[in-house]
């Protein structure tokens, strides 16, 4: 650059910096606009990311697990007939090694629960409590009584809402009815030993937990299970876990990652990436008009000087570089301030934003009502890269025009 | 006044490129706002209408306490005659109003091979099509007939799960209103496919007369679903129904009228949450455009310092100069408004006819009872809302440059470079 123009880079930087502050009001206004734009890009992205991450995490907790093994017909027809045999040696070995972090065998069948006052349809979950907790069940969510204590626990844990619906209470007995493999009604009295609070209120009415062994005995299914849920690693990168489990499971069982178990959740991740990019570009476009305008005005004001410098031997290329440098300085400064502002506003919100005012609305979207902004490096890099790269490209036009003035005409211009 | 207008117009075009860039920024945000807002409102309306039309109706009459805790015995006596009376009274003011009585209970449904807990709804077969689209969505067999025969219509997923189709028998087990054991055998006469997996899996309908017999309800029922022609008819319908319900309610416990907002609190909140995040985004966009205007107008004032100095030395008041700057801004913003509105309208209208969709939307939309394509709602309100806010903020942005003129000292200004 310096050889072309006869001006060293430090000299040109100083020149650009001074030009930038010659009309400080204009520069400050543009700087503010860039700062607010960059802040909005990052802040909004962090909020949306946080919302979608929470939605996916809650969704995965509800599945539960990142990968599940089912009988091929189970998902379409969740019947006891479509159960899996107890995991064999090969699968057990695979489930004990990385990347598997935890796994749980579960019985999951439609059932009816009756108190002396009312009857409801529910999903009966037969679980191994210790494994269920490893998989993500939060023991803190049992708000009264206790969670199950073992696979052969004789008690039942129901949701808080279900307790109200059935007009019964902790310690009372209820009857659970389902179907055994011969399509005979299988029923059994259970004592309610615990009450849980669901992440989403609908879960409190949908799930009841009983011991895995107790449930298998009730339904006469031996060691069979409805599903095996497996977790391990980050939800964004489920491929390795899926492949690992799949290799250990032979034909005759279906192994699916969460993105396919809940296609809505899987899609959200992709749609979110698209949304972030569109949002960043829209904000940039809104900024770009102001940016071009500012540069054009700055160049217009000093046409005479440009002409003079050219007449003194400065090359057009040097003028182009100088204007670009000026633009990049403005952009870099705006990015710096915008990033700082974004971090400064997101950090205090790390503890979560309480949105319980519209909790039921968020439940429709599958989100619980506390929102945790998620600032990811990927989004930060993307926002900054878009502004610098596209900003550079939009500055080319005014910079190129500045370099095309004819010295004599430029000097003659008033 | 015309002189001022002409002067402002000429000033505006002294820097053609600058003015056009600023106007383009306005047009850009206006088109975006018009499209986004009409799309938002289009999807809200569709969300409400689709949610309500399939099953619940626009409003419901229920016994007090039923909404929070829907129990069979929280019931309305003589429900069929009440529903009929309601429909008659409503039609005096709202000719399109329809009312249908219902009763609902959980029951265990068993086919030959399967058993599932379901939500069993007793309906009046002739009245039901007026308030719900389910009867029209029967894809095999037929809908129920009046007369109280032991027949049932089930959802497509339920039919698959129960492995029972038209002609098969289903045994229903539940608890009656008095707590007694309720049981009966019904024949599947139809299968509906609503497109909502939850509904197709969980809901089955039987004739109300049969339901009342089987569940020891006598002439009781649980809800009266009411449908009106337009969403705007809901508030007057609620008033009429509430008056009737309170007159009637004194006889046996109190009756409540709930509109769609009470029936689905989540629906309104989802809309509010979406509106809120929408306005945050629009706010940022409008702010950036306003800054663009501020910059342009400030520069245009600063570069005319000498000129303004001369004019004010000639005795023109600063107030007039400020008005001139505001007028220039207003003209610029008007062009932005006009062109933005026109282009935005064209875009919205195009998608209003052809539908708007993006990859993956179909599955996401299903969650909100929406079809795979969205149709923007093009009304004067959705068209003007965004651009008029942009217009207002552009004018606000010009206040600072205009106010600066009050501090103008003619002599110094004339000496300015």
C-alpha cells in the first residue's frame, strides 16, 4: 500500500482518524447508530438463543435423553405389545462406555388413574429412580413426600395438578389401570408417596411415576421395557452418541436422536440459525444507508482537498485506501462499543428473566417462563464478521467515487 | 405556505444522493414493517380462529368452577333446553350465532386388542356441526345421528392405536356423575382427521342422550359451546349469554360465560409475547432510521449556516427557519411513507394471495394450530401502523437540528466557512 501511494500506513491512519473527527457530531451520531445496531444484533440473538436452548433442554429432559431406543412400532402405537427385551450384554457394554453419560430403561404405557372422586387418563412411567435422576429428573422437583426409592418401590409419584384433579392427597391410595400383553385389564392400588412439580404444567397432568420392577410385575411383561433413554455430551452434537448406540443395537429396534424424536425441537434449532442470520443482516442493511451517507458527506466536504492532494501527486488508490480506512475505523469503534454494551446488558441478566406474566403463552411454545440469555461465541463472531465484511463492501462505493475525482475539477469546486 | 413548501422541496434536492439514501432507508424499513406486521396479525387471527373453530367454539357457558377443574358433576341442569334458548336469544342480535350442549368425561376405551384412556364428549349430533369443524372432518364412515344410538366417532390416531375402524365395537368404562360405575358398548360409525395429533389421539364423540344415560347425568351437561360469525361478535355475544346465564343460574348454582381468552389464556399470552419481541425488533429498526434522518438533517443545517445567517439577518425569525427544516423532513418522510406503503402493500398482497412459507414452517406451525402457509392480513391498520410510527420518529429526529437554529447568531453565522 505504502509503495503505491507514497504514504506510510501510520501516516494514512493518522490522516483517516483526523478526518473522522473533523465533523465530530456526524461521527458521533453514526457511531451511536452502529453501537445500537450491533447491541441489538447481539442482545436479541442472545435472548432468542437462550429461549430456544431452554426449550430444547426442557424438551430433552421431557423426552428424556438425547437418544432413545424403541421397538420400531412403539412410537406410532405406544402399546405394551411393542416392548423391547431387557438390554443384552452387548448393549449393556456399549451403554457403560463413553460417550454415554447415563441411561435408563423405562416402561411407558397409557393408563387410567382413579381416586374415589375422579378418573383421569395418564402416561404411566415405570422407572429406575436412580437412573432417572442421572438422566435429568430433578429430585428437587418433588415438592411433597419423596421420589421413588428403588425399582421395586411400591409407591406412586404424581404431579401436583393431578393431585388436585383427583381430589386426593399425599399418603392416600389410588387405582392405576392399564393393559397387559394379553389385552386384559391390569390394575393395582398404589399409595401416593410423592408429588412433583413439572417444568411445564401439562407434565403434572400427564405423567405418573412408579417403580420399574413394580410396573413390569403389574403388567406381566417380565424384564421387557418400552424404551431405553440415553444421554451424553452436548445436545448440539448428538451424532457420535447416536452412532455409538446404534452400533450396539441390532436390527429390530429403532434408535433415534432427539432431533427426530421431537421434530419440532429439531427444526427449531435450524430455524433459529436462519433467524439469527436474517436479523443480523436486516439490522446491517438499516445501518448501511446511514454509513454510505456519512462517508459520502465526508468525502463531499473535502473534494477540494482531495483534488489538491491528487495534484500534489497522491494516487487515486491511496485516496480509496484512505476512505476505506476511515470507514473501517468507524465500524471498528462502533463494534467495540456495541459489543461492550451487549455484554454489559446481558451479564446482569444471567440469572434469568422472569416471564411468568405470560407463562401460559410460553408453555404453548414449549418454553418455561424463565429466560436465560445465551451469548455464544459463534453468534458474536457472526455479528461482528457481518458488520465488518458487509460494511467494508458498502464503503467501497463512496471510496471509489472519491478516488475518481479529476484533480482540476475537484479543486475548482466550491 | 406554498412558497415554504417549494423552498423546502428545493432544499431537499440540493443533495440528491443524500436525500435518496435517507429515503431508501425509510422505504426499506417501511416495507419490512408492513410485511411483518400484516404477517403477524394474519397469523394471530388464524391461530385464534383455527384453535376455536375445530372444537371449543368462540365462547362457552359452564358451571362455575368447571374451567379450573373440569369434573363431570360440575354440571348444568336441563342443558339442551338452555342451549336452545341461548341460541334463540343470541340470534335476535347476532343472526349467525349457534349453540351446542356438551358433556365430557374421561373413560377407558377398549377395543378387542387395545385399551386407552380418552376424553369422551357427549354431543347433540344436529347442533354440533354449527360450533365445531370436527363433524365435517370425518374421513371414513359418517358423523353421529340424533336419536341416542350407541355409536361413537373417534380420531384417526385413536383409531390406529385402538386398531378399531368403522363397524368395530368399543367398550367404554368410566365413573358416572353420582360416582357409580359407568359402562357401555358403542359402535364406531366414523373416524375424523383434524390434523392436530392431540385431538386425533384423545377425543371421541358420542350422542349426548346416550352419554347422559351411561354416565347417570339425567338432563345435565357440562358446557354449551357457542360460535359466532366473526371474532368481533364475541363481546356482544358474551353480554347476551351472561345476562341469560345469570337469570338461569340462580336455580341451580351459578353459570359462567367464558370467551376464548378465558378458555385459552395461553393463546393471548403467546400473542402478547410474540408482539413484544416483534416490537423490540421493529423498535431497533425505527431507531436506526431515525438516526439516519438525524444525521442527514443535522448535516443539511450545518452546511447552510451561512445561508441561514444571511436569511435571519434579513429579519426572518428562527421559528420560520426551524419550521422550514421540519417541513423538509416531513416531505422526505412522506416520500418514504408513500413509496414504502405502496411496495409493502404489494408484497403483503402478493403473499396474501400466494401464501408465505419457509422451510420447516409446516411442522412448527402445526404446534400453533396453523396451516403450513401463512397469509398476511392486509387492512388499513396493519398497513399504516408501522410506517406511521416511522414517520413520527423521523419528525422527532429532526427536532434537534431544527432547534439548533434558535441559537443561530446571524453575524457569526455569516462569517462561517
